[in-house]
């Protein structure tokens, strides 16, 4: 039992009577102003701190006296020294990096270590880290990376462990990653679900996966992408793929694969629609297309149409999109329209090109082109040549894709002055040409051309006195050309071959002379063999002939010559062949040439070594007598528009009057 304690008695500080007596009297007028407060005396100055200790209570320790400095004013802040204490500056210095070494076990056996190291956080750290915690964090990241790589290759039971061994002696810290790949899973049953196609099984055939193959993620994704491409190529533009399902069986290590595919409706080409900033109307787009309305839909032909529009050079962007409609053809196929979105590019182009050849000198070529001055694709071209040996100017009209795809119609007017060692010529020409030719953006296997030329040429062989070949010639020519190209590039081929043949019947009349009828024919063959990725062996041969007229009745500018950068290097331009009594070249009626070149490329640079040979003959049939050869080396600078070529060559068994060193600078390979 507990008893509550009595509360203590507290004496009041002031009695109620004293408190009431101290209050000021309050009058009856509550609105009267208050009385002024009594004056408060100014506070007296504090007494100085005594140096004598105050008396202590009985039995207490005496209080020590305070130092007199405490009564002094504080010094200003600027007088304090801000230098850190000794040793603090060293503590703020950057800490030394921790060296470590990465060791990987178990990945090399499954062929993944090289790929792992190319992505590894520890490997990217180059063996340096701020501390052990950073090394451990990188190791954990690499652990997940390796497990992802293993699972992507079908090792779904893979395990990993990370061990960090502290440094000992001269040995740095070691981050050791151990992996156990386990058994590899393989594809089991493969199923493609959804509506069937016409013909049946297109999706399953395009998938291409086979049971028993390793369950590799990249292979499955590539197979599914192939389905997405192949179905539109076979008439199904709106095919869609669902989410794949892979059911793994740990006992058999097989994965049953299921892919839902909805092919959508079978389609046929309908109308062509245009949008954006159109350059061509729907009718000209249809000229470029390799399909007609009513043909079965084919995604390859849609891609081809887009490429053809880009190749015109008039587009900054093109998109071709299939559009579903409610219309059906007689076979029940959906009519699919194509929406061609065009973005017009700049139609004008200014181009320049320069080169140098021994015997031909410096040549600069320039042109201004408006590629769509006369729509669609009607171009006006103004060209000029300024050179040491040649000056010319010309204007031409060119209609690309004229009435049908890849057909070009060109009409040109040109005037030229040529002053070569073999002849002087002042020529005016009118020409027309219909052709199908390759371009750097659109290389074709078969090319052809035919047309006519009307020429008036005043020519002189630059000898005194003028010989019988001097005078003014009027020439009508009907040039034709056929080419077959299986090379892999127009300007820098590395494999394949080319064959080109040119035949030009000509009718020539000299002022106050008779008509002469003859034909010029030239065949060029070239081949390219890649020895390695960086080494190509290239070879070429040329055979040319003129039949039907004596050489001296043919205008000097229409005869055959050899020598120069596109002919036999080692000799100057037109330097090979028969010569007159003054040792000037006079040309011939047949030519034979051959060349072999080794091209080695390293990065954007390359070198070449070559041997060229050839000769020009008086007769119409080329022979193999007196074949001359030149050898040389060259340098290549590879750009996005083709290689820039510099070749230096010298003739073998050089004869008097022949160049000792020849130099050739141009764009593109020699052949």
C-alpha cells in the first residue's frame, strides 16, 4: 500500500494586495490619452572585472581568477591566417588508383571470350580503378553481361561466380570471373500459326529454322526478319508477326518454338498516288516502275521504284508506302495503292574535274546542269574544257527515262580546238544519241547506245608543208555501242569483268575531194580478281580496227592512236605507233593493248604496280610485232566518289623522242 506525498508549500513572490497597489489608477474617461512613462535612468557603465577572486562559499574550492585578456576587443577576421594545418594539404591530394587484372574462365571454350572482352566494363577500365568497390561493381556488371551472351547462344543453364583476390606483393588485385556454360539448348518442334498463304507455307519456308539447330537468339531474330521481308515480296504487303514463344525442356535441352504470323490479304498493284513536294506526277512515276496495275504485289519492285527515283538525282528523300483499299480484283486480291512521298532536292549542279597526262598536259573540265529544266527529267547541260592541248565548249539537252525507264535521249552541239603532236583540229559537231548507260548510283549489266554525229573539222598534221591529209572534212558518223558489265563497281571494281564493243560506220568527204566510206571498231575487255580483301589483280585488253579506206584518206582526228593514262602508260598521249619523217605520230588503222595491274589498299589509301603494253599499226589487222611496254607504280586516295589516281611510269627500251617519265593524275581507276 502506497501513500501520496503532501505537495510542498510555495510562498508567493508578491502578495495580491501589493500587486493591486502597484497598478496605476484608471479614470472614468477611457478615451483620455495615456500618462507619460516615468524617465528611466541611463544604465551605468559596467564595473571593471576585478582581478581579486570573490569569496567562495564555505567549504567550496576557490574560483580561479580570469585572465585580463578576456576584456580586450576581438581582433579583425582578416588578421587570421588561412593556411591549412600541417598534413591537411596532403589529405586533399588525389588518391592513387588501384591496379587490377581481369581473369576469365569458361568463355573461351564456347567461343565467347573475345566478344565478352570487347564489351567488358573491367576490360574497358584498362586495369585501373579508384578502389576495390569499383572493381567489384564492374565485375558484377560483367557477370550479367556474360550470362546474357551465354543465354543468347543457347546456354540457358549457365552459372557464374566472381572472386576478388586482394593484391599480394607485386601482384595487383585480381578480378576472376568463372563461368560454367552447361549444356546447349537446341530447337525442338517449330510451329508457325495463323492463316495460310497462297501458295501454302510461305511463312514457314521463309523462316528457314530447322529442328536440332542451336537455339541462338541472333539466328531466330534473323529468321523472323526474313519472314517480314519475304511475305511482302510474295504478295502480302500487310503481313505481321506476333510474339514468339519458346518452351524450354531442361531434361532434353530442347526448345519448342512457336511464331504467330498473320499474312493479311493477298495484294495486287493498284494506283500510284503522290504526296509531299512532288517532282514527278503519277504518270512519270509509273514510267519508272517495273510493274503494272493488276500485277501481284512484290516488295522488291517497290524497293526498286524507290531506288530508281533516288537515282534521278532530283530527290532529297523518297518513301513508297502501300495503302490498303476496299477494292478487290477478279481473283479476290486486295487492290493496293502506292503512296509515293517525294521531297524535291536541288535541281542544279556545278561540277569540275581536272587531270594531267604527259603529252596531253593539264585538262580542266567544268559543267553546269539543270536536271529538270524541262520536266520531267529534261536537263540542260553547259560544258567547257580548258586544257594545255584542248579547249572546247558545248551545250546539250538530255531527257532521262524518256518514255520508258533507263532510256536517255540526248542532243548536243559542241565546238573544240585540239592541238596535239599528231594534228591540229578545229571542229564543230552536232550529235544525237539514245542510250541505256550505267551511272555511279545505278550500275547496269547491259548497256547500249546508238545515234549520229555531224562534224565539220579543219585539220592539219602540224608539219610543213601540209601533206595530203590536211584540209577540211565533213563527216557523218553512226556510232553504236554495246556493253556487258558484271563488275561490282563502276569507278573502283574489285571483282567481275566487263566487255564493251563500239562500231561506228562513217562517211567522210574532204573539200574538193571524193567520199570515203569506212568503219571503226573497238572491243575492250577487262577483269578483276580479288586475291585478298586488300589486294586485287586487274587486267585488260583492247583491239581496234578501221576498215574500208586508206589511212591517208581518213581525217587525222579519226585515226587510232595509243599511249596515255587510259591506254599504254609509260608513253605520252598518242606517242605510240607509226611516225613520219619528222618523228611526229601519224596514227594507224589498228591497235592492240594489254595491261596487268596489282592494286593494294590500306584504309583510304592504296598503291598499284602495273605493266602496260601495246602498239598501233598501219594495216587494218592488228599484229603482235614491235610491241612496246611500260612499267610503273601509282598511288590511290579513296574517296566517297571514287579513287583519285596518280600514276608514274617509264617505257622499257626507250627510244629517242620518247618521254623518260610519264605522269597521269585523274579520278577513277585506269580501267
